[in-house]
C-alpha cells in the first residue's frame, strides 16, 4: 500500500515531467521560429507595406521584439532542459521500481521539501569559506590603491594625489578582522577532519578487536501489522517541579533516553537540546567527528593518546559512560559542549539532566548502538531529512525494530517531512524484522511519529503520552 503509493507517485512524476518537457520544447521551437521570422523574413514585407521607412530602419526596429523573444527562448530552454532531466530520472526510477517493486521504499526519492531540515545545516568548512571570501574585497582594494594610488578632488575641481597609507591601514585591518572571524571555524573544521581521519584509519582500526553486530540473516516468521501514527503534540500546561537526581520534571524517576539521528543534521540536534527532553532523564547521544573540539584533538596529539579519544570496545564504552556526570544541571542558562559542531546555549527553567555524549570509533559504533539499546528505557529516532542513502540511520532504525519494544520508541520528523515517504521507509524496515525481536507476534503494533517544533510544552505533552503508553502496554 505505501509502496504502491510511492510507485504511483513516481509514475505521476514521470508523466508530469514529460508533459512539461514537451510543452517547454514546443515553446522553444515557436520562439525560435518567431526570432527567425522577425530577423530574416519580416523587414522586407514591412518595407514594402510602409515605403516611407527604409529597409535598414526596419531591420533595426524588429530587434525590439527579438530581444524579449531571445530572453524567453533562454528561459524556456533552461526549464526544458531541467524538465527533460527530471523526466529521465523519474523514468529510470520507474523502471527500477517496476523490476523490483519490493524495494520501492528505497528507490523512490522523497518530495523536495523533505530535505528542508538539512538545508539549514552549515558545516565548519562551508561557514569558514562564507566568511573568508569577503577578504577578497579589501585585498582587491589594496591592490587597486597600490597600482593606481588615491586621488582627491580639490574645491576648484582639480584632482591631486593623496597619501595612501591611511586607506591601506583601514583595509588591512578589515581583512585581518575577516580572517580572525573565519579562524575559529577553520580550527573546528581542522579538528573534525582530523577526528574523522582517525575514526576511519584502517591501520588504527586493525589494531582493535573486531567487534561488529552479529549478522541478522533470519527474519521473524510472525511479523504483526504495523500502524504508523503521525501525531502533533499540542502545548499543554503541566504541574512541574525542579529536576533532582531522583525525580524528573513530572516527579517520576529519571529516564535513560537514547537519541539517534543523522550525524550531520546539527540543526535538529540543537532543536532537540533546546526542548524539554533533558528534563525527563539522561539523554545518550553518539557523537560525530564534527563535534570534536580543537582542544580535544590537541590533547590527543600531545599525549599520543589517540586511543583515549574514542570508545573502541565494550570496556572503554562502559568506562566512557561511567565517566559521564550524574548531577542534574540547576535551573538557568547553560552552555552544552561536545555534542554538536558548535557549543549550544540552552535555557532550562526547571533544570535538566546532563547529556551523555559518547564518541565511538568507526569500527565500533554499530556495536555501541547495540550496547546502548540494552541500557536505555526510551529510544528517540529523528528521521528529519532522512534518505535511504543515510546508511547509519538506516542501520539504527532496523536495529531498534529488531531489538527494542516499539511501545518505548518514538520517531521524530519536522513539519516539511514527506510523510508518505517516511511511512514507506518504516514499513520496509518493519517487514525485515529479525527473528527474536520483542516486536514479533500476533496482533497489531503502533509506532508514533511525532511532528516536532511546537516548543517545550509540546515536548512535555509528547513525553507524557509516550510514558503513559509504555506503562499501559508494559
């Protein structure tokens, strides 16, 4: 059903693109014919009809309608090329889906606005270049002054040479200020690139114990029906108390929450941190290399202790968890570091629990996901901006379905997410449920997909609903 909806979507996209491409092509041909007719054939009949105007004048006059026709020809030609490309891509996808209908969820792309969340993300390198490129302006002016000098106008209108030093000094100060503004992002980009290289270094990985999740080849024989329920939590007023070590914002024991998401979607991580989730318990996050600070890299290099930067085995993973702080943060403003690509400032009106951010080596992170699922009571999977090519999130979603009760799971998406696409992705992974999954059996299961973005009060409503649902169904 959801797969059939995707198949119908790609067929519709193919038909619409073809009609649009044919229409653009016809318009281009008409405009081209109009231009040729105006330039080649129109002047002589016009000169004969109005002999008072010479032929050379008519050849010049027909250029006035030719100019907008040329502009229209270029615009429609560009649109036509894009439409033909869209048709070719949709046609290729439709053929793939017809050959392998069971993989429709992985073959059909989502709607364009599904990726709005990712478009908000700017990496260190992108921000660095956006800032640094402005240095071209003052440097260019410095070169121009060095070549042509500076002239000022006297009251009598004459021009005279003026000292260039003050102008050069101002431009140099501006250029230095731009470079200084870009330097912090360059340092963070350099640190994240170094951490990424260490995490993927095959020589380093070869020295580790090869720990990977057990291969799952056997699927469950009794996979229940799944109902994907999209919910939009509404802001509700709750009686809340200050967060303590033994009581969360609702007065219940603090939860252990795993937050899984696209590693590079830092905008969504920041939105999650600013919400109310940390009021309910300890949030566990697997860090990305983009969150590694220059200071962490410098300490690892100075002590030649790169191995201490990553969790590389069950022992070091447990040690990293044990080293995480336990005491709640008091009410007020706080600066959270080591979680996203930049420090995040949050305001906790009733306090919060510290985030347990764990940096795992590339050879161990999948095992770390399995270990994390055995230590938490709730799992949050953020699918904002998710695509089938995001193999890390794909693995995590499948692992959650295979090893964690679905009544204790909530999926997140943003307002612009393609719900039909997400529903098909969830059903696809549900159909591949592994044998021994706690979600296998008879009957029907329901998974919640929460549309987020309504603020702290809505997060509290969603958490209350999730905890109540878990307590009702065990």
